C-alpha cells in the first residue's frame, strides 16, 4: 500500500473542502451560517497541512521539528473542528460566552503538555495519541451529532439536508478512525492501534481515513447549495420588497435600489432601453450613469449567448412569471464574465418595466471548475490504483465501472466489461453466488463493509489467493444501491502464513525436545547429589567415631570439618537447583539480623585486606519465614561490593520494616552502575566489569531466583552522589502473620 499517495489524497480532500467552503462563503460576510462554516475552512486547511506533513515524513523528512509541527497541526485542526461544532450548536440554542472558549482552553492545556513532551522519549507520539483520544474524538462526534440532528434547521431543503446527513455520518466515521493510533504500552493504544487494525482488516487505517475524507468533502461541497438557496430566497425577498416599495413610494424604491448588494437594472421589456442602474451595476459593467442609459438591455449580453438567453427568458416568464438563469454579460472594455440573472416584470405608473438583478458568479464558476478538476483527479487515481477496483449495481449484479487494473487482470476492454454480471466476469458462473460466499450479499444485509478471501488454482497447479473488500454506496434514503469492490492479490501473504505455521510446528517439536533434556538434567543432578551425599555422610560418621577415641587428633578434626562442609555444599547445590527450577522450598523462622551479622563476620578478612569498613545498622530482631539459603543474597551483595566497589572504602547495611514486609539495603560508595544496566545485571551470564574477578555472571541471577522463591523482590538504585544500593524485599515478616 503506497501511503504516500494515500496521504496526498487525504490532504487534498480536506484542502478542496476548505477551499470550496471559503469560496462559497467569502461574499457572505453578514450571513450567520457563513460565519459558522468559516471554522470548517480553517479545519480543512490545517488538517490538510497535517496530512501533507505526514506524507513528507513517510518520504523521509523525519526531523524532530517536522514531527513537532505535525503534532501541533493535527491538534490545532481538532480544536478548530470542536469550535465549529460549538458554533453549529449555537445556531439552535444560545450558549454562554464562556462555552465558546472551551476549545481554546482545551488547546492551551494540551499545548502545555506538548511543550513538556519535548523532554520525554516519544513525547511527540504521546501528545498526538492523547490529542486524538480527546480533541479528535470529541470534535468529530460533536460535529457528526449536530449535522445529523440540525440538518433540517440548517438547510430547509430535503436535498441539502440529505447531504448534511451523510456529511455527519462520515464525520462520525472519521472520529472512529481517528482513535486508531500508534502502538503504545497503555490501554487503549495497546489494543486499538495501526498494527492491530491493519492485521484485522488487511488495509492501513489511513486508507479508510482518506475515504472518509473524500466522502466528507463530497457531501460538504454538495451541501454548500444551502447558501445558494439562502441567497435566492434573500434575492426573491429583495425583489418582493422592492416591488412593494415601488408601489408605496418611489423614494423608498430608490433607496433600496441604490443600496442593494447586487446589480439592479430597470429596462423596457423585453431587451429595450436601460432606464436605470444602481452603483453596483455601474461598477460591474464599467459604465457611468449617463453612458448606461444610452444602451439597450441586449447590449450587455454577450452576442454568442443572447439568443439562448432570450429564449429561456420568454419560456420562464410564460411558465412562472419570473426569470432566473445563468448567462454572460459584457463590460464596457469588452471583457465578459458569468452572471446569474433574475428578473420580474413590473408596472410603474402604467408603464411596463422589467427589473433585472445580476450577480457576478465568476468565483463560483472557478470553484466548480476546481471541483470538476478534483473529480477528474479522483477518477485518475481510481484508474491508476494497483488493486482491481470495480463498482456493481446491486439490483442487477452488473458492473458499472472498473479501473485499468481490473481490465488488465481480465484481459478485456472497458466496453466489454461494463454491463456484464459480476458473477460471470469474476467467477465464471451463470447464476449469482450463494449468499454465504458473496461479500456483496453481506453488505446488502448489514449495510457495512465486508471482506472475503477467494482461492483459485491455476492451470499450472499454482494456488492464488485474492482478498475482496466490499463497501456500500448508499442513496439519499440510506439504501445500498451500489457497492465498490477492491480485489487484492494476497498469494504471497498466504504462502508466508503457511510457512510460518510450518515453523511453529518445528518450534513446538524443539520445545518438547528441550523439556526432555531438562528432565534428563534433573535426573543427572539427583544422581550426582545422591552419589556425593552418601560417601560424604559415611566419612562424617566415621570421623565422629574416631573423635570419640581420639578427641585431640587434629587430622581427624580436619576430616570431620571437611566432610561436613562437603555435605553443606551438596545440600546447598540441591537447594539452589530447586530455586532455579522454580520449585517450592522449605521455609522456617529465621532472624535476618543474625544472618546478616554472621555473613558480615565471614567477610572480615576480605574487608581488612581491601581496607574497607562495613557498618551493620541492622540491630533489631527481624523474624521472617525463609529458607537458610537466603544468606546467599547477602553473601553475594557484600562480596560484590568488596570486589567491585573497594575504592568507596565503606559498606552500609540497613533494614526498613513496614506493612508486613522488610527491605534490606546494602550500600556501596564505588563506581555507579549505568541506569540502562539495572535490569541486565540480574540476568544470567551478565558481567559489567570483565576485568575484575573470574566469575561467570551467575551471582545476581541466583540472587533474583532466591528472592522469587520467597515471593520477594531484588533491585538496584543509585547511591547519590556515588555508588549503588542493592535491595532485597521479603513480604513475610513473622509479626504480620500473627
């Protein structure tokens, strides 16, 4: 999927919408509704800027400043959209003044967080996520609700109200797609994110955002007819008001005539002398008051359209008594311009007259031309998509449109495809597909998008897979009358999935082999432990007998001590194995204060050799439920402090009992460990200083296992200004169990 193109189209859609609305409302500065829609112009331009910045980021412009500007633009666009929603609401219900400042306040709060985010890793990503969750979702849903709820009050015309309805629906859909964000480790970004969405529906969410943007633009532009309707009503009201004024007072008529915002001309019907013209008409046509009175009505109409205009004038006057038509006027300098002319026959003091009201529609025509260009552009895009795209009439199953990719896949020309039934073209059938195998049937039933996969076997025996996404196209009544289908070849993906399944089976086989190897390892350890423990026990027993006969024999004492030490080693090895395997170990009441004191005394020679001092501040009794192997934690902590932090000259041991648990802290004053290595040093075979000592990096890994076997925790923190603090937290103080 070419996301560069998607973002280009996405931004172009909103830019087109903003431009179209701006051109339409620009002449209507005094119109309340136009003032409300001005916020939609700002939203269209700012959101288009955001999408185009996203496009440049995908191309490769990934500077932090560009990301920051992009984040600012998307939040600003959502704030403007929220303001548009509040202004819509105020059309029906007067709101307190402070409510109108709500979007500004929300944006300021967000902006403070935005400034703070510069100091965090991924700060810009987080600010955009929260902007979409708050400003984006709130603004889209508010605008959707109000356009749907107030469409009739806004438009007063069924056709325009229908367009506003669809615009509201697609604004709501855009709100739903807005909350699909970058993947993050917090809810809901951990569940609803770009990766999961793409895996679920097979297309990036940006494609759906682009489609909703195109739909919003289409229906908003279509609904801009409301301003023409309002203008025509206003124009008609002006004509009626002027007619009444003429009947009542020529002076009042003259005032209205001169102050009107459009060109007013009074002529002798049908296209005779021009009797009068207001200032707007004089400026529009470039004549003075005296010059224009020398002209006829036919002189200001372009010769090439005069006959057509005259015929339409006669027809409309006869049918409905007034004239409303688009034609071309000619200025004094010979230049021409499009104008919308309305007219009505009058009679003043027994003289038949014709009142013309002309409005320059040059800008509107330019806008229509731009819209036509946009439609042609969209058609070009449709034709040049790599996926096969075609449109089906749901009542006849006939294909009504197809792009070049589809024609290329079928090997047929457009004239041979259009009008053919989809089941004939796509499945080589003579009858429609079964409902449970047809995504179009599902769309007709649910009114929602549907996706289905088809498998084909070619003449060469090769499997081919195609994913077909079907989306509804609804009429003004909300009925699905056509569907658009996008067919994508997913053969490579399906083959990759099958390869992945084969890899998973192989992984399971390896896991079973590893489990069997672990079982053999346990059996081997039991054999070694048993074969060492029995002879050592015999030696210890024989030494006891010899000591009874020869209590002063030094050699016998050495044999006795050595055999007992060997038994302790075997016992500790078995215990450590159980800890490593995650097995339950026996626990008893142990005084941690005595354990720490005993371990500290064992290190006295090493401390003296390094010129270090150990301060044991654990003096109170600390009874816990633990296994004697717990002393290995303190041996490791103190031994590491002597080995790696001897330059600090001090070791401090402290205890912090609280809420049924106790935390022991062993502080050194040597070189501080880097924060990024805090978790890594408790991993097996990790050694930060390979120049010191000959260990295998197992000590702290064993410490972590021992703590886990006691349902405790171990961690390290900085000892400011220099050094480290190694912690052990045990949850089972005896006092808390009573």
